[in-house]
C-alpha cells in the first residue's frame, strides 16, 4: 500500500478546484469563472486499486485558496492557509497557465517559497487546450530551467486530459503508508459543508463584480426525513444594497440561486430537497476576525 498527501497551490483562477474534481471523477470543490472561489482547504481522497503488480495507492489532495495579495482579513486567512500547506504535505502541485514572463506577482511569490522548501514539487501547466505545441514547449523549458521541479506535465483539467499521467506519476513516487480513509470515500467533509459551498457557488455564478465575494453561507437547519431533506440557509452580505441585488427584482435572482442549488444538492444527496434561503446583512464581515471564524474560515 502506498499513500501520501498532495497540496495543490497556485494563484486564483488557474483551475485548482477543477483539477481536483477531475481527479476524483466527482465534484466536491466549487468552481466559478471568478478568482478566489475557494476559501477553505478542500480535501479530496483518491484511491486506486492494486493492478498489474502495482500496489494499491491512496492520495489525499488538499485544494487550497488561490494565493493573492490580501485586501482584507478574509484574504489574509486564505493566503495563510495556502502557504501553510507547503510544509504539511508530501508533494506539492503548483498550477500555472501562463508564460514565465507573464507571471503575476503571486506566481513569483509562490516560486520563491518553493525554492526554499525541500518537499518534492510537480509543475502542472493547465489549460493547454488554449495554447499550441510550440508555446507549450517554450513554457515547459522556461520552468524546467528553474531546476526546482521533479516533474512537469501539461493538463486540460476541465476535460481530464493528462490527469491520468499526473496520477501515475504521483502513485509511482508515493511511499509505503497506511490507507487513511475507506476506499469509497472521496472527501472527509460533511454534507452540510458541501451544501453550503454549492449555494455559494451559485451566488458566484448568478452575481457580478464584488457582491459575491462579500457573501457567506451558513446552514441554519438540516433535517433528513424519509423522503426529503429540509435545509434552511442564510446568505450573509456586507451591505444593505447588496441584499437587494442578491434578492433581485420580485425575488427572481434569489429564486434562481435556490433552484440551481437545490437541483445540484439533490444530485449530491440522492433525495428530494426542500431548500429555504434567507438574506441578512453583516457589515464588513470580511474584516471581522470573529465573523470570519464563525463562518468556518479557520485553520484546523
């Protein structure tokens, strides 16, 4: 039996959560075409059965918030969580999707951290569907010349391209160890957490600009009955004007969020769901350390 912990890091919106979902074959991490979607570390469990003389392999992936320059206490928390992962895993996956010369300050900052750690590192050049072979080769050589990566692979996480190559390499390099979780598990997060994340994802998809990043979701009640699960959730926002935007004219926006969330939650739970959503204002909560902790954004 081989096993190990793998940290997925990178700046916002490079496809970390998409890669994790592709590895697991199921969605456990929310995705959106907006930066800073992931706020907590999301743990995904990949277990490969023994085959062709190869031992069984279990990898625990830790998807981290995108590393960025914080604008508030929540942003500082997210960046601290991501950086602390470097010293807590057996392998680091660093995701990028641009050329070396076009790297953001966040990429340069991450590379500086990686140069100082002895943890094995793999570079994943994601979104290769958007570049040609010559451009990929140029990016590959630029990062290879840094001399800090044990392996470099190009992926299209959205379509699963080369994800198997990455998994083969990780299992090959994993050391002998215990099976930490039952083979059928794909995450150790409770369903209540996954439900709150689904609701937050729909807010990200339905809302524009700054409003969705100022929202938090709290599950007030969660009742499992024989034929239906009843869920009541509160969406917190930072301003009274944001509350009106979330609700929408005639309540149309919040109804759209609720319907989209309910359908995905039903697929997750495998049962009918009755979902109630309420919107409340908690001004500037992203700069309130107590509120941040109360909403579940705290280190383990």
